[in-house]
């Protein structure tokens, strides 16, 4: 997605940011996933030190107590976008996976 294109954020979701911290001790090879889909380094993200810098915002679901209660009561369903960032990496010679890393900026 180019910077000229505007990213559409569905109602009930928000643009959380573009930066995710790598887990402590993470070493190459590093594979980054959004919702289980591998992302391409240099196209979808860049590594800068211990941070992953995405080329677009990561979209997260707004947390609302009212919305949760309505869903629990079965009144109506909500379909929002909630992207998760997972990272596969090496640490101390072992392959590890960190799931649903927080967006920090």
C-alpha cells in the first residue's frame, strides 16, 4: 500500500500504529506474520534494531464494555478488524514464536 492510498479503518476498530518491539534476544532469521500471513521484509515492514516498522498501520479492535455485553446477550454481532502480529525468530539456537505482540507506536 503506498502512502498516497488511505487505509480504511472499519467502524469499531482503530489504527494502533506501525511499530512492534521484537522479543528480547530475537535473532535472524525473523519471519513476521499479520493474522497468520507472512509479510515481506522491505515491502510490508522493515527491521530497525529491535523494532519492526510496518509500512501501514496495524488495525486493532476497540474494547468496549457495552459492545461485549451486547454480544454476550446475543442481541447482535459485531464484525470489526483486529490484526495480530506474530513473529518467528531464533533465540539461543532454538526457533521460537511470539504471538499477538503489542503495537507500541
